[in-house]
C-alpha cells in the first residue's frame, strides 16, 4: 500500500520504517526541515537501537519530505504521529494534531483515504479530526467531502529502546473504526504483523513463543480509551510498588523480595514492579493527566490515577530528602547523577527524573555533576540552562563527590569498577535509585549503600 506518516519522532519514524520493511511504500513527512534533511542523509535524529539498520534495509520503500503535497494525495493510509505534549490544566496540547489534520484535508485527492490517529489523543479526537478534515477539504476543494476519507484510531504501545521489536512483534494490535470498510484497510496493512509472515531481520529475531498477534477491533472511542487505560495501569503498578517500598523501609523488609513474591502470582506479573525513582518519559505523566482531565469533563474523579501521580512526584523529592538525611547539609556539596535519559536504551529526556532531581539539588545549593552513556549531546542541546557539570565518564561524575545517585539503570553502570569509584569520592555514599546494584557487593567495596526503600 501507499502509506504516509506525519511526524518522524520516536513513534512515526519507527512505524514508517517497519511498514516499509514489510513491503509498503512509505512517505515520512515532518514539519521539521532539519530532521527531514538528516533522515535524507541517512542520519537517525534520536537514539533507538537498530533503527539505522532497518532504515538502510528498507530505503527502497522509504522517502522523506516536509511537503504535504508530496505525502498526502497518493496515500491510501495516512498516519498522524505528531506530538501531543502536555498542555495547560492536564489536557494535551493538540495544536500539532490540528495542524496535521488541516494539512491532510487540504491535500486529499478525493480518492478514499484512511486517516489514522496513532498519536495518543484524548477520547473524542477521532470525531474531531474527522470534522477538521472535512472542513479543510471542503474549503479547499469547494465540494463535499463525503466518501473521500474515514478516520481510524490505532494507538501505539511501543517502548523506546525496544521500539522496533515492539512494532514487529506487538502483544496486540488495536484498531478502532466506526465502519468495517475502514478497519479492513488497516487489517490488510498489518496482515504481515498479525500473521507473522515476514522474514525477520537478523538483528531482530522473532520471539520463539510468538504465534499470531491478537487483533482488537473496536469503535473509535474504545481504542482511544484503551491507550490511556493501559498507560495509567502501568503507572499505577510502578507507584504501587513504590508505596509498598516506603512501608518496606519502615518495617525493614526487602522490597526486591517482596516484589518477586507478589509478581510471581500470574494475576499480578513481575514487570513494572521494580521499586525506585519512578516513571519519567513523555507518556505516563502526560497520559495520566489527560485521563484525569477527560474524566473531569464528565464530572468524574479518578482518585486512583491521581494517587499514582502523587506517589511518583514524591519519589523524586525523596531522593533529595535521603541525601539531606545523610549529608545533613546540601549547600556546597557535590552530587553525581548517573543517567539522564528517562530510562535505559533511549536518549529521550522528556520528563526525565534526573532533570527534576538536578534542579532540586541546585536549588538547595549543591553542585551537580551528570553523566549518561548516550543522552549527553541531547542534554547539552535541550537543557543548556540547567547549571550542572557534564562529565564524559561515570568516574568523572564520581570524582570528589559527596554522594552518587544512580538515576537510570544503564547496563554499563552495573559493570563499573565500583571499588575505584568509591575511592574517587569524597564520601562514598551511593543512592541506588533503581535497585539495580548488588547491596552486598557495594557495601563490600566501601559504599554506604542506600535505596528509596531502605
Ligand atoms: N514516545 C513513545 O514512547 C510513545 C509511545 C506510544 C505513543 N506515543 C505517542 O505518539 C505521539 C508521538 O510521540 P513521539 O514520542 O513520537 O513524539 P516526537 O516529539 O518524538 O515526534 C513528533 C514529531 O512530529 C513532528 N510534527 C509536529 N507537527 C507536525 C505536523 N503538523 N506535520 C508533520 N510533523 C509534525 C515534530 O516535528 C516531531 O518530529 C504522541 O502522541 C505520544 O504520546 C509515544
């Protein structure tokens, strides 16, 4: 099929490249000319394992443009994958979605086109995008839009860091549409993923246990709600274990064992039960806020989702409180932060806990040194106003520090020569914000080893 993707961010580019790999002809369009020029040169604008390899492999089916007149008229399916960042009062800022919808409407050829909301959008956005498309098409063409397009919802569940794996081997595909004809276009598009009929690239092997991928076919509103409900549930799980972690600290229990003990119950599951600093990133914060905002439009309160957000906010404060309790005075102290990205295997800094923690420490008069294996360049570009010392190595961040905080559990941090790290510090205090290191080993090499759960 001829497919166009609007927005070449983490979601849009991944989706476009995977569809091109599966044999579709894909045009990726973005409003950011620099990004498109970089993609044209074969450069990937963000860190995502194997994305460059798959672009290379699928190049014959891919083209990049800033021009809707190139992207829209020949497309049978147009995905909207633009950002929906947090807006005022918790509801997402829909200006990019609005601009994309209007742009599509102006360039539709009149042949039937399925326009798909892949961005995470508030419930009701399918209808809203439909009305924007209709309005701009009719204004531009001076004739009725009936039969020229239909809107579908196809929420995305990929995780940055494993985005390609998640797109080629998803747990499920959700398609929301109010007419069968619309949904069928998307079944055809996703057929190779649903039936797993493609030959996997060598660096992205198919999981052995994977059979056919379940398809959830719903109306528009249900598909939109599935995305919010899924993210809110994952956020709840993280905040739940962090709340239990606070109690574990008080009673002297081992939260890692507690998490394992409850997680092995198949009804609960072990994932998203690692106690620590909590979630960051562009999705959980924004999507829980959006869900609460939507509910309040209907006069509904969502106390459980609100509590998950509050527990998550508190975890960041608890990092500073822990350091204060250990060091007594933060003014004039040096604190090293290991990890800036909101999680390992990405350079995404949106709502990253490290930024918040650094800011809070600076406000209390501490000097902050930071290191990240892949996000330093993006950090310098996006966070130039944050007054921290950027370090080329984790050892440099530890040098003469009064405390070190492991904020992002990059695997390379586990392999550090921790004995040397401890020796380089003024006081060997290590707050393992992700419970990623071995307490006995860290204590043995000379650290005072702390976590947020004891
Ligand atoms: N990042 C994730 O892990 C993830 C996972 C699931 C869902 N989502 C959702 O997917 C959506 C996109 O997220 P992302 O992380 O890929 O965002 P992103 O910020 O990385 O990318 C968005 C892109 O859209 C482009 N853009 C903005 N306006 C445009 C327009 N009118 N036309 C064309 N391009 C335009 C921007 O230049 C940018 O490159 C969001 O709604 C997000 O909530 C994200």
